[in-house]
């Protein structure tokens, strides 16, 4: 929620409110929340984006976290499904590093691939599904590790993601399941990337309890601020949501949401 507030260029002040954040163990985001009004964007400069003469608007969706102790996996799957289908740019937010537990959480991609239908009669193929899946960005919070490969050579965050998505050796049921999830992520999210954010207070004079209620972005660690700027750049240059090749407007987004909820 804090990161999305930065994307909306909003801060939690007495007169300007963003998505709610909480310093307690109680989650304050339930279901999916939509930003109150679309944000007008500057003309497109990327050839892959819209016609530069077309108006561009950004709608932000803040989703409930996965694996809440008060919800079931089926509930999570529906939230996950709806967020993916209503988005052109999907940010998967996890902590520290990509590991088996993080990949297990993405196993709902498999459930989605098995259940979703693009037509009323037949299941969609992986190729068909990949055309309606959004651009995928794995956002790693509080990342403090060295990005190197097995030989100790420096690698990019995108290379790190691809290395983690390679099938692993082993014949156990758990390994086979995780390899299926890796293949599903690679197949369904044709456009994918990774971005790592360091701890927001690293190297600052902020007190230990600063994370309970993060101050404005300019008071946080320089590398964290740089990462947020890069995240903004990627999101704002991302593709538009399209329905049957047509750029979606407000009424189309509403119709999609109603149709998907009814289907689920």
C-alpha cells in the first residue's frame, strides 16, 4: 500500500489520504481497493505504448495480501485471479529474496491457468492465456544480498529472476510441483522483470520504530528512493489494458470486473 501511494504521488497527511497502511499485525486492505480517480499521464513516448496523441490514465489497484490467517486459499485465488485479469501491469510484492516459499505462493497461477476460460466452451491454451496476462514485475522488499551467479559474477535482478525460474533437479512431489509453477510463470507472463528495494531506513538516522509509520519518501534511504523512481518509470511506461485489442475505458473495466466476479 505504501508503494502504491508513492506511485500515485500521494502521502498520508491530514488533508491528503492514500491507500490505508497500518503499523499493527491487523491487515487493513480487504479484497481489492481502487484508487479514487484515474491519474492522468503524460503522452506516450514508448513505441509499444499508445498513440502519443491518445490520452493516458493510470488506475491503481491495491490487493489484500496472500496467505492471511483469516482467509482460505480459495479466497486468495479469487483475489489473485481478479487482480491479474483487471491489470495491464502486475506487481508481486515479497520480502527479502526469491525462495521456495515465495514460489509456492505463486502456485495460484497454476490454479488460474487450469480454471480460467476465455470462451464459454473450452479451456484456454497457455498461449491464449499469455496474451491476456499482464506485464509482471517481482518486487523484492528489504533486499540486502549480493546479486551474483554460481560463479560469483555480478548479475542483474532480471537475470536473478530467470535463474530462479529454471526447473530444479529432483524427483520428489514438492520439486515437481514447484517446477510446474516455474514453467507456468515463464509461460503465462511473457513480459516479466524483477526489481529489488533495500530496507527503506538503511543508512539513515531514522529510529527503529520508523517502519511502523514510514515518513515521506525524501527522508528514506537514497537507494530505496532510487528504486521507487525506477518502479514508477516502469509502471508509467507499461502497456495499456486492452480488451479484444481495444484500449479499455472506465465502463469496460467495470464490465470486466462484473463478468469475472460472476464467473468466479
